C-alpha cells in the first residue's frame, strides 16, 4: 500500500464529510500517480483534481517542495525513453542497484519506455525533436510539420494548429523553445528562422490560450550556437556568437515577446552548451587542446559577478578507453556527486554516461545507434493539461 492509499483511508475514516477545501489541501500534497487513481473515487473528486485552481495549487506545492514531484529525463523519442535520474543520485546507489540485476539487464534498470501519443491527424516520418519542457508538459515537433504538447505522466496530449508556412525560401529553420508566461497564464511555443544573407530573424509564436500563431519579422540577426531554448525566469535562453568572437546568452521574454542580448558570460571566450541546475543557468566551457570541461553557474539571474565555477572535470580517464578519442560530451544534468552526460561518439553510437566526480569513474547507462535523435529534456510529474479546455470548474456529469 502506498502513501497515497494511506491518506485516502484517513480521509474516509478520520474526516468523513469534511469540507472540500480540507480534502483539497490533503490531495494537493500527494504525487500525481496517486491522484490519477483517486480520480476514480467519485465524481466530486474527479472534478476537484481536474479543476484549474487545484492543478495550480498542486504545481505550486511541487515547486516549493511540499508535494513529492519526481523528475524524469527523456533522452530519446523514437521510442521515447526516460531515465529516473532520482535513482542515480550517486554512483554508489547506482552500483548497488545494478548489482542486483541480471547481467543481461545491466544498467538498463533505470530506463523506461514511455507511451508516445499516436494520432492519425499528423504524419510521423520518424522525425521527432524536443522543443522544450515546462511545468510537466513536453513540447515535441513531429514529422517536420506538426507540434504536440504532451504530459508523459497523465498521458494527455494535444496537437497544435499547423504553424504558418515560410514563403521566403531564404529563411532557414534554426531554433525553437517552449515556456510559460505567468503574466497571462499562457504557454507559448517559439519557432525561429534566420535569413543569413539579409542578416534578419523571423519568429513564429504560438499561444496556447488563444490557440493561434502569429509572426514577428525583421529581428536583428545573431549566430546561434544552441537550437533548443531553455526556459527560466519567464524567458527562453540560447547561446549565440559575437561577431568579434566569444559567446553571449540570448534571451526571449515571453511576456514582452522581445529578445534581449544583455546576459554576459563569466569571461570573454567561447562557450558551448546551456543547462539549468537548481533553477540557475549554467554554461559549459571546454578549454582548447584539453579533454576537460568546466561548468559555470549564474547564481543571481542576469548578474555577471554571480557566475561561479561549480564543476571541473577531466575526461582523460574516459578517453583512455578509446584509441581515437573523438567524442563530444554534452552535460545533461548534475547530480549530488556526479553528472549525466550524452556522448556523441565518432563510431556510430550515442551513449548516456553516468560519471562520478570524485573518482572520475564512468558507467554507460544506455547506448543507441547514431542515426537516432538522442537529445534530452527534463520534465517533472504534474497534473498540468496540454489542453486548456480540459480544465473543469464544476462537477463532472
């Protein structure tokens, strides 16, 4: 019997017909999986758990640590595979769990295949790309033309209206992002196109609240390093190159719907990847002619002086396993005393690698063929629906 079942019994035995707001307060502190089961208890509970106010309360409690909110790492989309990286908090925990498995299973114990939404309304040519993740919703581009919002925990999904066609053939699709505008209580999708000759950018913005796209043109051009925008502090973020050399962070304010190029990096040099750790922006620096990388964290958003080096890592020990070391590592998430990396090997393979920071040991978590999309997005379990029309504020009939 799980914690949720214990609470359910207490509601019946101790509270009886207690007021709904007390029951709502109790239910809001339960994990999503328990709440999905409790929707079947009665019509009033189903209506309560589907109510927009309750969904936001549950989301808020998860953000504040009041409610258990598991985080998952989806690293492939065909088929979708998720890693419960909460189980990989330390190399010691990983090795202990791995030793309990059969040799044939190996390190696959933490990897789960998800049920990707199937719909006949969109073509699926095996092309699936992560646009982003926010509040438990994962945004995926499917088949070059369609974009889908998906909650892997509740299994709810929604196919968005088709984006506007790009008439000017000089525009090339080059970046994207997905995030939440708290000022309007709206989720927005960004698709960016660059005209390299005219040095201009055009973007398509989708609003979930209005259910429509709009186009903004004649934006000043920048050379982007990263394609997927990371959502933090009400804005999406990409790395871009300066004409005179070095990198900066480009941000897009989802409320004002404007770009800002004012976030400086720790020092004037090239940086290669962005990630978010403990609700802070982090960047990857790779010193030239070395097999090392450093991760810097901006502890106070927008303040250059707050950049702090939080991780120094040498790949020499890992490189020793290969005669021709041509791998490129992308940090995905930082654990308590380790880091999860994606290794784009030059031998027709991708690896998900778990590494120990103290002893510089490596463990291969999963391996796939190079021709498959192998990126990553972190989502947490929430009740947030991809369809604003599914929220109910009265009892289900």
